[in-house]
C-alpha cells in the first residue's frame, strides 16, 4: 500500500534523477566552462552524494528483509541487487553488510559459560555476567550514535564505510572496545584522515582491542584466530595468473611453514643448487604447486580414477595450437600448452565425442546419481553452470535433473545439466513458477539448456541461456556458434 512516506521517496528520487540528467546534458560540452566558477558546486555535489551510502544501506537492508531475491527467481537478495541495480557481487555484498550493520537489531549477549575453575564462587559468575551486559549495553549506545551520525551529520562516502567494515573483519569477537564503538571512532577519524591514514589508524586500534579480548567467562578467547581463518583465489588476470590471499590460525600456519621449508634452499630433485636461478618467492610458489600436486595424486587413488582436472577443447583447436593457446579446464583456470607440460597432464587422455549440434553421445543410467562419465560428457557441452551469467566451473557444479528424478525424470544426458550449488538450490523442480522461482530447461530449438524465469502477468518468458565468456569456452559452443565475421579492410564501405 502506497503511504505518504513512499510517495515522498518517489518524488525525491524523481527530482534527483531529473537533476542528474540535466547536469549531464549541461556538462556535455565543457569547452566554455570555468573550473574557478564550478569547483565549489561540484564539491557540494560530492558531499551530498555521500548521503547515498546510508540510503543504499537502508534499501539493501529492506531488500534482504523482504526477500527481494524472489523478484529475480533467487533466494538471495544479493542477486536482486546485481540483476536489477547492475551492481557487482562485491558492491552488492558491501551494501548488504552495511545495511545489516546499520539497521539490524543487535544480538542479545551470549549466555555466560561456567568459569574454567570449577571451584569459582557465584560472585565470579555474577561478575562475568555483569561485564557481558555492560559490553552489550555500550555496543547498543554506540550503534545508536552511529546511525544518528550517518543520517543527521556530515555524509560519509561509501568507500569509507566499506574500508571500515573490511578492516573490522580482523576484530576478535570479544574485543574491547567492540565493533560498534570502533566504527564510531573510525567515522570521527575519517573526517580528518585520508583513506590510507584511516586504514592504518584502524588497524592499530583493532590490534589494541584484540589484546584486551576476553570471553564471557573473563578468559582470553582461544578460538579468535580460528574464527578468522579464510582463503581466497582471484579470477585470472591478463597473463593467466591469479592472486591468493588469506589468514590461517597457528596450527594451520605451522603446517604451511613446514610444507614450505624446502623452498628455503636452492635446488630440487630435478635441479642442482648451482643451476637454480629462481628467487626465494619463486621457489615458494613452486613448492606450493609441488605440495598440492602431491596431495591430488594421493587422493586420486581413492576418487574413482577422476583426475585432478581435465581440459576441454576441440580437434580444430588442437590442430591450430600455438604457444599462446589457452585451453579451458574443469577448474575455471585456462592453461597454455606449456602449463600442461609442466603439470604432466599429457600423460593421460580422455575424449568425449559430440554430435553436430554439440550434444554429447547418449549415456543412459537407471540410478539417480549421474556417473562420472556423464559428468565428464556434460563438460563437453556446458563446462560451467548453465544459469545465465554464471561462471562457476565444472568442478564447482552439481549434476541437475531438468525433469526432477522424483517427478519421473531419467538420469540420461538429455535430462541432465550443470548447475552450481548457488543456482541448484534455487531451481523450482515443480517448474510452475511458484514463489517467483524459475527453473533450468532445455530449449527444444537449439538443444541448449538455459533458465526459464517464473511466469509473470500471464506471459511465458523465453529460455535465457548463459552467454558469459566462460560458458563460450565449452567445446560444443565453439563448434556450434557461428564464428565472428573478419574485420573489414581499411577503407571498406
């Protein structure tokens, strides 16, 4: 139901949109504009746009609270923000995080665990409980002050909010001061510091707060580092490499240090110390590869013969192979011929034939679970998750029955597709649009699997296929998609 407040928001957004469009048109030709006359106004505009961070956080909170993902056939509000607002995954996640931190009710204090000393009296327990209450009350007061600050004082840019939240990931659960108090302190510091200076100030404050971290029983938190453990791998850069980053607790760090110990000395089983010109950092990278290869070789013996990865390509691509050719793999990482030789991948072969439409040969099965060979065959036609714009590679995907097994669907290739876990759980097996959820479906014309959104307004939407560049690396796609036309010669009409 439209309320007065909703109508006022509609009017305000319309005014902002009109003003920005007008400003864009006025700035189209800056040749006769003066910086001296304009800069105070653009400084004013930049400060005013700082209000958008709090506005965006509020809208993201509403979107998550009201299950906005259903608007785009998903159970995640982040998918609504990326689909309808055009945000990146990182931007959407940041807005949701800011919304939660700004508007979600603070959690109640945790129950106080019994003292480690079984002979401790009731006074010790009461003191621990009182300290937990005081900390929770202080956090609530600081959170109220922060919300007032963001909406009633000088606006804070989103980049500042995101920096603060990223750094606070390192804060211990029981740190003193807590996250709300440190956020407030950081917002005050942001008024007079650059981003780099603010980051360094906050890191120092977090280190100091973590030193005072005590759990509700009044003891140091033994699991602080374990809760912070994380590891991430970036997408490939222009040279084909990736960046890795993370944080390990002490036990994992000790294992890692032991595994990397051989890199301290030059030389290896295949290279003498005199001939080893690698830097220490390069030896560390090679040692990581050796350790992971050893692990995969050991686990392969108990995994039904499945290799650590496989290459998806076509005969035409093999015939035209050059030193800079990059082959798509089941890991989502493209490899050159030199990369494959270094990994020893040429020792084993596996071929899967496809028909003229790029569809793998039929491999029927009477069990619900797809066989290893069926999943390998799906790589030839799909390689990645078939949901539109998804790039999750084969190894991160489940084999999904287009017609659910429980609804009579057979486990054969024409009824199977690849869906990553994220999109698999959102698939509507009833295929009737209930709850605003769509489903994976094969297009009878092209034979490709895509996504049919939930029915809206009595109209039957078309099947939307995955056009992400990662999906185009599937051998079947390269065989069936028409080649791009050659560029016109200079001077051609």
